[in-house]
């Protein structure tokens, strides 16, 4: 299952993967020195993870798409 949650304490994006027992398998943090916001997360049929969002660097706003495999690579 995929869940998305925004926190106002951080300006980075955190992705956590847990197994069916609730044990943390891995975590990834994405971000710059500026504001980074994740808007969506989904899985494909091969269990690749796709994350969309935006980042603001030096006054410019850019969209991003990140693809991770099931091991977080």
C-alpha cells in the first residue's frame, strides 16, 4: 500500500517502506535547501514507486518525478 502525508515541520520529502509486519524496510529523503513538496505516490505492476512533486530553488519552481524500485534504488 502507498500512503502520502505532508508535514509542516520539514521541507523535504520522505518515503518509507514497511513490510507486512510493520517493520521498516528502508527510507529515502529527497530535498534541497529550499522548499520541496511531494504531491503523489503510486506503485506500478512491478512494484516500482513513483513520486511526484515540486521543488523551489533560487526562486524557480520545478516539477519532479522520482522512480524507485522495490528496494528503494
